[in-house]
């Protein structure tokens, strides 16, 4: 990574995660070997196993909220923490998943995102933890990279991730919440205070961080909703989030298409060009051992269909996210469901590591 007389820093990019080391010369023949790999126990500020829960309302109600609520576009991203440790230390992008024993559950994405390798924490932001996400814009479609491809970019090691970004789009960062500021917990602060902090971060790092599109008054909110619905905001097609500017209330989300977590129970065969080569889709239930509620046949790439056909046991039992407009009462079947990807937070890391498509 860098070297000068008496000092060498290098990284090793393993499938289990990146490792960072430094060699520092102490005398004529002695060197100090330092392991700088991020570990959970060294960073108690990180809220690794916590994730805010949002209240959900209908998309029609969102446009009629008062000016006390700021509306922001809900980016098609994967949730991450942006961690600013002590002054001068490297800014980190991390998420958490049980099963990552070597790092206590930490999954680091810093080395996969262009422009973050040399980012250092300024004094004004020391011991700050920001919530946000990573997403990508697909170079061919100009729209947000589908969730299943984004998951592949994030679940790969650093080298494979960089290769996949050439095909599916470069990882980009967005910030939209503050957990801690200068070591103080501010997760329950009014959003107006959080927004000032987020703006301060963007001023420091204008090329690395961005904020989602926002609106305050009813006319702006109506326009934002129409822009998302009509595909004019490439980084999202999901919906919006509402933040109360003056009270520390939980965030509210509204989506054009509702997401459902389902359990993959089996597959049905593909037809025509997919016959014998890929699955047509999968059968699902709403609990791990509940009754089969329906099947999903759209949203897959050809590579995913082929891998599911060749290795069904890798997928059966995993939690998938599907989008649907409606859930039928009684049968619990979803209307016109489409596969969005494997749920990154509800599957074991061991299972996810087996999926490389």
C-alpha cells in the first residue's frame, strides 16, 4: 500500500475478508510487525448488530405529510456503517454478520470502494458513526444495479469485487442517518440535527459521500414521488423515507412495491431455452417450515437460474427477498412476485459464501 525507509504497509485480500499489516523498523536488525485488521473488540462504538426499524405507510399517504417531515428517496442500496475512528485513522465501511469469526462479525468493504483507501478521519469527525449504504449504477441500463448483482459485488473478495464492478457498476456511497457524533449517541436526535452532521461530512468529502434526493413541502414531495415512479432518479425505484425534522421519531418508509422475505423450498424446471439448463423459479413459504404459498419465476439472471439448477441444495432453506404488489388473504400467496435477491442479513455467512453468481 505504501513504503518508505523503515516502514512498509501491505494488505492481503482473502475470501474471509481483507487483512492489513505494517512492518516498522526499530533498529538495525529488528522490525515491529503490526496487525491493523479491523476487529469488533477494538471498536466498541460500532452498533454492529443493530439496525433501525421503520414504520411503513402507503405511498399515497406519504405525499400528504406536513412540512415537519422531510422526504428522501429510498436508495436501492445495501445498508452499511461509515465509521470515522480517531483523528488521522482510516475511514471504514463495514457491515455485520454472525459467523464471521475472525473479525467478530465485521465485514469490511472499504477496499472495494474507489476513493476510500486513503481517506482519513478529520479532527471534527473523530469517533463518528454514520448509517448509509452502498449501491451501483449499471453501466448498460443507467439504473440502480439489481440487488442480486449488488450482493455478488459485496459478498466477493476485494479482487473479484473490483472485477464485478467493471461489469455491474462501480460501488457508490450514500449517507442518510447518524448513530454517533464525536462519540455521543445521537440516534434519537431530531433529523434536522442529523442533517447538519451529514452536510458537514459531505463538505469534508464531496467526492466520496452523497445524500439522497430530498423534499420538504407538498409540491416538492409530489414531484419527488413522480420522479421516482417515472424512473427519473436512477439510484432508486423503491420508494421514499420520511424523517421528522424536529422530533426524534422513528423513520417512516413508503414503497411502490412491497418487499417480502420468503423461504426457498424447492424449484420448478425451466422451459424452452432453459429446459435442462436452468430453473424456471422457486417455490416459497413465509416461514422456514410453513406451507408452500406460491412460486416466483421472474427477476433471475440466466447465471442464477443455471446455478440454482446445478446446485439446488445451496439455495433451499435460504431467505430470499421478493417484490410484490399484494398478498392474498387466506392463501398468503403474493401477487406477481419478482425475485430481488438473497437477504444479506437473514442468511448465514457460510451459506452466502457458497453463492458466487
